[in-house]
């Protein structure tokens, strides 16, 4: 595995921090998840499987890890973490600014123990700035960033959030990319480790289809895109209703090829001679009217036929799918998007496999998220702790969890 020589300490909670460590684990790194005695907050019991409580998302974002449940607020627990830092490559945490300092595990402290350490800190708003210490989580940042103002319709209903924790996911990806770059720099230059400071806010604002470029350069204030794109909200770029169901169409009126195909398909070839529509600007000026004309054709055609005809002439289209329908797609099965994972407590789980893909060094197949403290004894043995000391730590509750037997 490409990162099999690396050890990662994951002190993350919920999604953004743990996801960064998960991707590194997918690539072969030995990821040790450090958890407090009460465990990661994301271990909450959202559902039951065969009468046993679990959080499906926790299993997804903590695959390929080992768990050390240690009270790092105790002197012994903190010393154990320090011992681990000395033999690790990456340290990941997503506590609010100031927490690491209070726990004595901030970057400046840990770099004294290991100058080669890559220290990844993921926060809501970054380590600096007037909002740095404000409470933040994905749904908060979606609204603060302006993303929620682009979604839904201008219908006086409350602003909505994306039903995917996109700020967390973007930040986790950006933290992973930054960590890999820092590892590369360390290994090539021998200049040691560095601090990675990634925020949910900046990660999300960077990935909003250039909304801020429209605002900062043109003075435009993007708003509700509804089913379409905010930058061309009158042009069909989303769902439309066929005779027997919903389909999604990208009717890119600024594309000469798609415009010509559209006119021929819906029997409006005369529009190709219309002077108003000889340019992309002219067509976009009448996007609402042209979209309505196109939708009049779609409404008379069965969904399957519409999708086939549209794709055949080069107009991107697909069926609207529910989660259940998407999961059962033949394409998804052939690509092995889901992997069955044996689970010590739940029997087995089907997890969405990593999206990472390399032809020569493929990622790890997912293994179950660890039980709280499952690898306590194993990890401490690797650090050179003898059985008597480990037993003493267990008796004092410095380490807790099920894996306390010899």
C-alpha cells in the first residue's frame, strides 16, 4: 500500500477530521483513533440493526482504523499520547481553536516531540480571524457561507441545507490533500513537518460554482437556483417531468451543438434560422421561453424514451433516482461501489467503498470501524508498555473499552 509506512493519530470527532484520517487509512496508513472514555460523539445510536444500536455514518467514516480509548486529560493518558506522537507521521484533530492548547496537544507542543510531524487542524472558520472561536458545524457553515441562499426556491419558505454534509466532506478532502502535500514536502526536502489549517467555511466557499467570482468581479449577488443553476436560473439544468416520471436534463443553450440537437429533436428547426438565437447570448436571453418550449415536448414522452432520445443526440439526460433506486443500479454493482464488511458486533455491514482509485496501488478494502478501545492493549504493547502497566492503566480507567483481556 502506498502509505503503509505511515502512522496517523486521529483525534477527530464526527466527520471532517475523521474523514481525513479515513482517506489516509484507505491508502494504507496505520490510523489510530484516539477516543475519550465516552467515545467519539458520532458513536451516537441513530438506528438499530438486528436489535443492536449503531450509527451507519460512523461506520462509514471510521473504517480502516484502530481505536485507543485513553483519558488524555490524565497525566498518564497524555504521556501515552506523547509516546505515540514520537513514532507517528500525522496528527489530525478538529477541535475548536484553543482546545488543543488546553489539552497540551497543540502543534507547537507536539512538534517539540517530533519535528517531522504533520499536524492537521480542521475547524469551522480557521485558526485565526474574528469568527475563529464561533461555534460551527456543517449545517451552520452552509448558512454562513451563502450556500443555503442558492438552494431551493424564492417561495418564502425557510432556507434549506444540502442533505449532504458538504462542508465537512470538502474540508476532509482538502485536509487530506494538504496532508499528502506536507508529507511529500517533508520527505523530499527533509525540512520536517508543518501545520495544516483547513476550515469548513473556506472549503465550502471555494466550491460553490464560482458564486463569489460572480459577486466579487461583476457585482452580481447569486440567489436561489431552484432546480437549475444559480448563474443561469432560467435555463433547464435539473429536473423536468416526462409523461411518467422525473428526469434530469442539462439543456445547455449556450452550446451550439446542444441547441441544434434540441431544435431538431422537438420539431422546432425553424428556430435555427431565427436571428435572435444565432448567438449564445441571444438564446440565454430567452432561456425561460426556450426551456418552456422544450418541456412541452418532454411532457408528452415517457421518461425512458426521453432519456434515450436526448442522450442519443448529445443532450445530457438521466432518470431521477431515489437512494434505493441508485443503490440497485447495475452500473453501481459492476463498479462495486458497496462492499460487505464483516463486523464483530453487527455480523456484517455493507459500506460504500472508498472513492479513491489507483491502478497499481489500490486502496485498502474497508474493514469495520473499531469498537471503542478495541485495540488498547495491542497499541500499548507496540509502544513497549508491559502487561503490568497496561493492567494498571485499565484499573485506573486511564484506558477503557472492551479490549482489556490478555
